[in-house]
C-alpha cells in the first residue's frame, strides 16, 4: 500500500500485521498518534431518526470516578488501587505521570495526591 494505516483499530482477533508496531491504543496520546481529520467524518445517516456521532470532548470525565473513590471504596480498597496504579505509573515517562496525576486529582485531590506519593516512594526506593 502507498499509505500506512494510522488508526486505533488493533489488538483484535486474527491480527497478523505487526499490531501497528505496539503504538498506543488510546486517543489522544503523546506519541504522534493519528489526529481527528474532519474530512473523514462519517456522514449523518437519516432513517426514522437521525444518527450521528456524539462528540464527548466536553463531558465531565471525573465526577463519577470521584464518587467511586469517596463513597464506594473502603480505605483498604483505596490503598490497593493506589498501589496498583502507582506500581505501573512509576515506570512511565515523567510527563505522562504528571498528566495522569492531574486526571486522578480532577476526580478527587486525595486520589491524585496518594498516587503521587506512591510513585515518589517507589522511585526513591529505586534510586537508593
């Protein structure tokens, strides 16, 4: 083919094309993933009702996670969640850690703070 595929469709059954070389499978990402190109937007389909894509870019992505953190999880569950997230996030690049901490903090400030503390503790242990 003349052009390489640049989309987020990967990891499915019968994938035999190199899995797009292991690129990120989320949007937006910081590793030159494909961007939205309005020229290729699906057209509106009219039937007994109008069908169109919903742009969720302006929705509240944090309120439900904050409620889950504050009202659903026990203290022991929170600690396990923080430890699980911190154990993986500590290996990420610094700018990704910072972005993730901002997102967790948007759900609940203590959520982000505790994950940051977990990462700091793990990174300090790795250095010394």
